[in-house]
C-alpha cells in the first residue's frame, strides 16, 4: 500500500495544473508585446479533486492501493525544511495549505479557462513512469509537496 501524505484536509477539493499546461499558457503570453508591466493569469486544471479523490485516481493508474494520509501543517513544514526548502518557502506552503483547509476554493473557480491536462492524465504521463522507475518511493522532487511511500 502507498500513502499520499499532505497537510490538506482529505475531503476539500484542491486546484491542480500540469506544468505542461503552465508552459503552454506562458508560450502564448510571452511573445505578446502589446502589454508591459505586471499581470497575473490564472491557470487551472480541468478538475477539482480532493486528496481522497486523487488517491483513488492514483490507485487506478498505478494498479495498487494508494491512501491519502493527512499530516499536521507543522510536520509538513518540517518535511519541506528537511528537503532543503527555505524558511520562507516552507512557511508559504503552510500558509497555502491553511488557506485551502479553511475553504479558499469553496467559492468556485476564478475566471479562468480550464487547461487540457487532467489529474488522471498527469498520473498516466508523469507519476506512473516515475513510480515504475523507482523502488516504490517517489520523493518531493517528482511530486512537489507529496510523499508517496509503499
């Protein structure tokens, strides 16, 4: 059995986006010389899944049981620091997780076009090959913020 470990609540949906979709959005925006200054563009994946839902998708794709296990935000911060995160980055992770657990996504999606890559597709294309190429443990380098152990 594998465990997906996060400090997020298991039943609250999270926003995901594949790095390839971020790159595609950037590739569209960067050549546009019609604007200057700073701006932001929301880039959101096509599905909002809870960590429990994500564990089920991972189970399906990996053909082995994956269970979500919630840890404390203090333990999450300690794990980030142990993996080389700066204090500021680790605290940012804690602040983001706390906001998610407090329901920041409960109001629906911001105005944004949903990207193409689903969480399931990302698991097929990225997670599964990473797991198959290791002895069963995928570290935060392969899956940011998540430790899969089995």
